[in-house]
C-alpha cells in the first residue's frame, strides 16, 4: 500500500518520500530507538522524534509517507512492554504535534482480526509463524499472561487490533478506514486514493498507512 501510494504521488509530479516501517534511518523511529521500546520513557522519546521531524519539514511542499509509524512501530511496542496505560496520553500528544501540518491516516483494518492473522500464518508459513510467536512470548505483556505459541500470537494481535480501533475512532487526524487482508487487496489502493483526493491535494503532508 505505502509503496503504491508513493509511486502514484511520483507519477503525479508530487515531491514525496516513503519510509519503510523497518528503515534504519527512519525519521521518527530509527533503529536505535527500539533499544528503549519497553521503557516507560519510550513514548516521550517517540514524541521528541515526531516534534523534530515536523519542525524540520512543516514548511516544505512535500509528501511524506510513513509506513506503520502511528501505531505499528510505536503503540505496539508500548503494548508489548506492558505500558498500555501510557498509550492514550502519547496518542493525544502525537496528534497535537501532527496538527502543525496536514496529516492523513490510512487505517488498514482487517474485518476479522483473528481470521486475518490465521490467514497470514497460513500464507507466511510455519517458519514465520514460529519466529513471530517466539518473539512475542518473550515480550513482557505476553510473558505476564503466559501467552505462547500460535494461540499466544493470535491473542496478542487481536488485543492489539482492538487497541488500534480504540485510537482510530477518537483520532482528530483526518482518516479513512480501509478494509484490509485477504479479499480486499485489489480495493485498498483505490479507497486510499479516494480519501487523499477528498482533501486539498497531497503536498506538505504526512501520510500514515497503519
């Protein structure tokens, strides 16, 4: 999705940049930030990165596409680290920072989170499923709940999906929910572009695909 939006912007002559979720030089959550992902000051560190990024770029006629930045690489780590109580204040402050520009949120939401994760596990295969399950087992949140294996993976991602839903419905950022997952891939791009075009162009914006 993010890559497709980036290519579409470029084709329209819009100056744009696209940052993969795992980019080592990501302007908001670079790789070194992950070292503190379970600490209680992680939200504040993220907010400082957001503030710096917006201050450096708010006057540019440029579209920044940040893949997974609003939830996946920030809020998810707070949940993994058993710091869910910090999420609401973090998200409120983050929205305030982003209000200096013209952000848009493309919220990729599976219609059924459990069924979607089961499909992803089948599609990705046993090696991927085992790797992710073993990673989650070691997180403070899953360890505290004794969530293990595939069932633990499913339980965590369903919980995370509910958390993201709760944030999306209270957001002050213009956003559009796009049904995601198997059976919806062909429609996702058109829906996202329809949301973007409903506003004034696409320049000087931060676009998040979460």
